[in-house]
C-alpha cells in the first residue's frame, strides 16, 4: 500500500474563515425586521436599473441603486427584498389584534448601508450603490430604511427588477453516485414537475448525447423545525432536481446541460453547457487531487451584508479553488457549509458562489452543526446552530450517496480512495446505525483497489488542542474516541480529517493519546485558508 503513496495528493483546508467560536451571528440576524414601522415619504426615492436582468442568459448581474432621503442619517440602509412585494397584512405567529397595519415578515436577502459610496450622505441625502443580484426565482425590490438595523423605519421602495426567466435552471452541482461509474447532477429551478419535466442532456465529449430524467424535491416551512427558518428567514426554495448519469467510461471527459421540457409547449429551456471528468477505474494507477475542507461559509462580492465580516475569506478560498480546478478531481466540504442558519436565501447565494467548482468536479458534503442542530429534532447535540433548518435545506440542496436523506453518512470510492463520511450531528456511539455503517464502511473496502482509507467528519472525533476542546479537558468531542478509536486502528484508517475547529492542526498517528510512530506524512498537505 505504501509504495503507492506518491500517487495521492490531498489538499486540505480546515476552516476557511476566521471565527472565534462556533456560534456565528449571521449578518441578516442583526436586522429587527419584525419591528419595522412605516414612514413612507414622497420626497424620498429609490430607483434600480436595469429593470430586466439576464437578457443574455446570465444568472448574475449588477444593479445600480440610486436613492435620496430628506432626512438622511449614517445608519440608513438599503435592503434587497425578493420577492419584490415584501409587505404583508400579517406574519406567521402574529397576534390577530396587531394585524390591522402593514407588516414586513421576511428579512431582506442582503443589505448595505446608504453611505457606502458617499461619505457625505448624511448631509446631501443622496447616494448610490452597485449590488450584485443572482437569479433566485423571484423579482426584487430595494427599500430605504432609516433607524438603523434595530428600529427599521421604511422610507421608500424602488421599482421592481427581475431576471428575464426567473425559473431558469441554475447552479448545477455534481456529486459522486452510489457506484464508481455514476455521477449525479443536482440543480435548482422554478419549474415544478407539474409544468415541466427536468432532464439532463449529456454524453462523452464529441460523442452522441442522450437525455436522462431527474427527480424533483422541495420543502415547505412545515418541514423545518423552528425560527428563523420557519419565520423571518423563510424563502421558497424552488425545485431541486437530481439526475443520475450512469455507466460512465472511466477517466473520460463528459459534457452536460440541465434543463426542462415544458409540458404545454414541449419546448426545452436549457442551461449553458458544462463538463466533468468521470472517476478513474477503481484501483487504476492514477493521480488524484482531492480537496477537503470544512466551515467555508459565503460572502457577497459587492461587499453587502458586511457588518459581520467573518466570512469574507470564503471568497478567497472559493477563488483559489476555482484557480486550481484544472488540478482538482473532487471536493469534500465536510460540514458548516454556508452558515445560512435559517436565512434560506443564503443557500441559493452559496450555490451561485461555488458554481464554477461544483459544476465541474464532484462537490461532496458532510453535515455540520450549522446544518443540522436543533433541539428535539433528532440531532445528537441540542443546540440551535441550524437556525431551525434541522438539516432539511442541506440534504435537499446537495446529493450524497446515502440510504436515508436525513442520515448524512455515506461511503464513496474514488480512484484509490475510500471515503467513509460520518455525520457528527447524529449519534455515532456503539450500537447505533451510524456505528454499524462506519464499521461496515471501514471493513468492506478492498485495499488492493482503494489502498487509501479516509475517515471524514465535521466535529473533531479524534484529537485537537483547539481552545474550546482543551478547556473541557477532552481535546475533541466527548465520547468520539471512546467509541471509534478501536475501529480506526483495527481497519488501519490512513487519514482522518475534521472541520469545526477553524484552526489548522495535524497530529502524529495516535492511539489512546500516544503517538504510535513519528513517521513523516508523505501526503502533501497544503494550508489554504485563514485561521484564528
Ligand atoms: Fe461546526
């Protein structure tokens, strides 16, 4: 096994942005939208242009927003709302006595301070900004607020802006299938299965193409577990389609496009064309570059949502991953994916951010506390880090080759690797279904074909000196090693990678707290992110 090590390169980013602890305050959570009062003023205005976006098929465009206020202040801000009609007569959970006035029931999908481009805004009252919009299946409006984020006073609302086809198929993401010669492609659209049939046209590059059908998933507020996901953070997720491209030739270049055949007209609506390379034959001597990281998050390239800047470095990591795409075969994002934490518009924005990566190489995920944790929802930890999502958006937006969508553990063979991916947010202790899966995954690998056995999980189940572990005296998740360490030793796991800690750490091969040898790791480990 060891003489094959030079074929393998793992590039590992552990924690792609800075964070002091694992409880992040989302920028949108700082807006007390439920306290909004109405002070619409005829002398104030907001104008957005162009009004129609995506005329050339693009799914991301900048909009110029110009505004003025007769009573400007440095804490004025512009909120971007989608759908554009964001005022309501009542909100979920309203006391009936208080609903005889207009209400704002949803946070904006992004926001920016009014003085961002004009330091003299508080005296001139005029300003402008360029904001990037992505196609999120609905129209947009821009609203000027005074009173800061904590006491929003709605002063003016803009014209509506919309993408030419808000339903268009967007943001394809590839994932490894259940068999080595299967690739799956998942995408988002506004076309439900009742109006159009989701399809993928694909084929080996230069060869004949064929059509594959796709399944469609979605979810509603009642599928989620609590606020803000079910209340002010709720946004319709549209439809998420997954197609299974089977019986691929090994290590071959394929092209594909995703689309919909309209039920009434029979016409097709297509995405642009993408490409990917299929998996090598199991055990085939080949060079593979696999990038593993956790905790990346998302940020807005236009600088909006920036009062809490902890996730700005996610743009650096994304850019670097894109730059390295021609030497990357697969990506594993092992939990804490976009930190939407109940603000569901962020999932679309994240899939747009990683589109160049996920549409070209398999983008495999694991579950983290920010996707899954919610009290009494079946999560192993009872925190509220998922913001009421309790795993539903993550397991719907991304495909993994598991048996049960809510049980986000799976195995995947890729070239000379077997990956056993655990779900730290659900019980892994001895006797559980997950423990049985982990043992089966480790025990069933054919080491002649997959000499490298890799264990991946979000929280640190092995060893860590990160302060929030060290302070507890456990130096990792309590009970992690107690239940799993014997398995790792028995089945000779080569490498385990975790996220969650936001620090780069590497240990010697260790068993029951002692280094078993000090042999240098010959795998190249490259640090690409920022750490605390
Ligand atoms: Fe985490």
